[in-house]
């Protein structure tokens, strides 16, 4: 909780509208941990058998994002979110790939 709180404080201070996180290390049932009062929407992929990998796309509260579709990799390597902001189509692709 302390580490997550520090990370959320840093992310909030950036004042970004959309944030892409990799290596979230969260299982599917732990997605609720990606909530904060400034976060409006969260889209997450996770790997079921381990708490490694994982990606999350966070959209700040107040951003008028309208979701059309989400594709989350079962191995926690990517999440693809499609939708629109102010009637402008938008595709957000968040990928976690290991270093080789």
C-alpha cells in the first residue's frame, strides 16, 4: 500500500490525462487496487498463474472517454482500448514486452 500510494501520488502530480503502466504485477481480482479519487476509468490485463506481467491504462476523471471495445491479453502482455473523446476515434495500445 505504501509503494502504491507513492506511485499514485507521483502519477497524479504529472497531471496526465491518460497513463499507461506496465509490470503491474496484479492478478485480475486485484484490479480494484488501481482506484484513486482522480482516476476515472481503468483497463487492465493480467496473467492468471503468476503475479508478474500486467498492463494498465488509466484515464483521469473528467476526461470524456467513451469506451467501444477492450481486448486484454490473457498472458498480461497488452491491453487494447478503443473508444472516442469528443467524437474523435481513439485506440490506446499498452504493451509490456520483456527485454531480450
